[in-house]
């Protein structure tokens, strides 16, 4: 792989190279989107990847675990079915496993690896049906916790407008979780820590997730 990609850290390069090897070994196509493809990624930016091919379940687990066991996993809701993978070392990935890619997607992306047998261009997007041990059904609080993490990395990536939009969505979601007694001052850093602390008190937030968030909270003070 010899592409002019501007990596914000060596961790990003390491992840991309591991996925590239997986795709090459399995004859599938790999397309990079988002800020990394545009050359404007920060060390907190998501990695947006499209993998083109029908991939069997065992290979999906291998791909998910390619950078170690994720700290958090989930699916996107809109559009539905993209894998959200959060690893240690500030690596957050939106992994879109598809059978087709549109012309519009190609205009705003970098084709890292093209396999003639899997590179199907069609404006009708067909996503893989995902069955994986790493993607269980998640409770509602976990989905909101994922939004907390997404809000934090947007905030740390100097995208405050998106971060505050996510914070507003999170606050609206608290009602369904029966959390109605928190006080906020519309300061992102204070409000997000207040919500996270409450989640740790009310729900079973495991130690790896706590470590992930606490490392990000330290960045607020830099």
C-alpha cells in the first residue's frame, strides 16, 4: 500500500495497514471516507471505512478484532447497520460492510484497494447482514453511552457545534432512562462528565469503558 494519506498518529496508520492486509488476503475492496480521506483528521477523528464484499461471519469477527478486542461496539441507527468500533489508543471506526457502493460515495473517498470481483457500483446500497459475537443487542443506556463518547471525540476534534448537538440528543434520551434529576449549565465538559458519572452509578459500565472515558476527560484539562 503506497497512498498519500495524512495520518494524525501512528495508531491510525497501524489500523489502516492491518485492515488493508485483511482485505488483500480475502480479495475484498477497501474505501476510505471522511476526514482521514480528506487529509484533515485529528488524533480524535473517526476512521470511516467501506469494505466491499459479502463477508462470512467468522471473517467479520476477525475484522472486528483486527486491532484487539474493541472497548465498545454498536450499530448506527441512521443509516442503519454500520458497525461502530471503539478501541484503545483513541481509535474509533465506522465500519460499513457492503456489497455495493454509489458513485456519490466514490466522489468523496479514497479507494485504497480495488478487487474486481467485489467492486460493485450501484446507487442502491446493499449492506451485509452482520452476525458477530462482538455485536450483541445493546440496552438503551449503552447506546446513549456511545453517543457520549461520540460527542467527546467531536468536541476534542474541534467540532463544537456537532458536539453540542449530540449533547442535546443525549439529554433528551435521559428521560427514557428515568434520569431527570441532573442539573446542567450548558458547559459541554461539565455536563458530559456529570452524565457519565451518573451512568457509572446507575448502570454496569465495565472498567475498560471507564478507562476509555477517563483518558478522554484528561484531555479536557490540556
